């Protein structure tokens, strides 16, 4: 099973409401592509929280009651469309997205022993208290394979230097790190420099220009996959890429010995790229099901 830890939220776009959040979107992609998927993060007791719960149930995403019925409200974002690019305005402080604790994670993990990988990062990682809770949790579960995507939202960060130090620490402790070109620019490191910090693999996505995989000694460039239909929006495309990489690795048992050849990297990227391209042709984060993908 692949566990995604972090925020669930509601995306508002032109008065339409979509369930979202990078970790939940990643869990959704994993589930739709046929791998066992679990989401662990605060789910509010408000009307948006009920919508999120129903979304997970409808898509066979496992969740744990310990994270449900949070008294804090659901985080919301409003998408502002400028051409083909979305920017997001967050209502995030004091929301259920930040109710992650080591104690809750331990309780949830105690009933699930067959866990292959943990995905984490994004907006919830901005909060220093959440980062501390994650550190406590991971300290006692060092054998877990970790996939980290910071999904950086610069306008939400209050202490930039402290946050960059936290990014360095997470990169050094995570088995896979995925960043966009914009994330790299904020981080202040080249891909080659970051690859030397990362524990095993670094993936850099370049939007319509594909992606690059790095180890400390090699780089593999992978071309983009063009959407077969008209692009509707780009919400959640990076998250779908995450979930597709994880599902590809799961179905080929790559979590067992955790080795990826250059051919593996190219095949995983082609699969993830096709899934992300498919997502672009539908409203909101709406990743494809396994039978809709040819890669």
C-alpha cells in the first residue's frame, strides 16, 4: 500500500468546487491506477470535509477515523486563471490540514502493516509544527521508503531560511524527491547540486518539456507526452505525475529492492507523463483510470 500524508482541501474555480490537495490528489491517482492507496490527513467535520470523505470512498482511497471529524475548517483555495496557468489564493491558517500528529500517524499505521512507500510534502509541510510531528514519526520508522514533493507555495512561507533548511533535511532523508523547475528556483540550487543532497533519486519536471531523473552520478532526460485532446486546465497535473510514478513502481515491485535502471526511469516517466497529460484534458484533478492509459 502507498500512504499519502498531508492536506486535503477544496479548490474553487469559477464557482465550481473540486476536491484537491497535492497529497490527496496523489493518493487519488495511485488508487485509480490500480494500486492500494491510503490518505492520512485532517478531515474537517464541516460540509467540505464530508465532500472530501465521499470523494475518497467513491475512489477506493483508504482513510483512518483518527483523522476524521476535525473541528477546524477545511482549507480552501481559489484558482485564478491567467491564460493556461492557474495561480492559487489559499485560505489555510487554522484549518484541518495542519492537525497531523505523530500520535495519530502511529495509530493509523498500527493497523496497516503492508506499506510500501509514504508520500508527503506540499502545503502542510510549510508548518513547523507539522514538520516536527513528521520528524518524530519518521524517527521510529526509518525503514519506510519516502517520496517527498515540496510543491512549494512561496506566498505562504513566513520564514524562508528556516523553510529552506527543512527542505534540505527532507531531501537528505527521502528516497525520492520530486520538484518542478519553479521549486528548484525557489530552493536556490541547481538540479545537479540537489541531486548530491538527495538520498537516492531526484525527479525534476519541466512542464511541457518533460522531466529529468537524477542520481548522484547520472541524469536521464525524458520527453513530454502531449495530450490527445484540448487542454482544459493544469490543476493537479504534478500530483498525478507523483501518483503515476508510485503506481508504476508498485506494480513492478520496485519498492522491494528499490532499484531503478535508466530504462525503468524512462518507462516510469512515459507512464506518468501520459497520466498527467490525460489529466489536463479534464476539469480539476481528475486522473485517468488504468484502462485509459496505453504506456
